[in-house]
C-alpha cells in the first residue's frame, strides 16, 4: 500500500516542500497512519496522514534550540499553524 493523500493533505505536503522542508514518506503505514518525517534546518517533526482516506490528521513541529513544540490536528488547523510558522522558529 502506498501513500495516497487526499487533496488537502497533498496541499499541505506540497506547501511543506515549497517552504524548504524535507518530507520523508515511509514505505508502509504504522497501523492505519503514515507518519511523514519533516525536517528543515532547526525544525523537525511529523505529519500524520490517514492510510485509509489520505486525510491529514495532525502535525507536530519542534524548534531544536529551545525545544518549543507546536501541534495542530485536522487539515485547516495544520494549514493555520503553517501560516504562522516563522522563518527561524518560535521565541519563548
């Protein structure tokens, strides 16, 4: 079974790649979820995509220097988080 994201999940993946993220897709899902690994400079995290319907379920991003983590669930909330993602990470 290969990852087949729906339109919203594909838009999120393309947006991440356009913003300079490396998006690694595993060969097989874990249970019923593909957990895509994300990295860009000081950022790293995961994007969970449903194996059955291809929906973006949740994202978790961490900025390494201060270990600040932001999470969001659901396609619209993930896009909202990406829209406020600063270039060099979050300040605490």
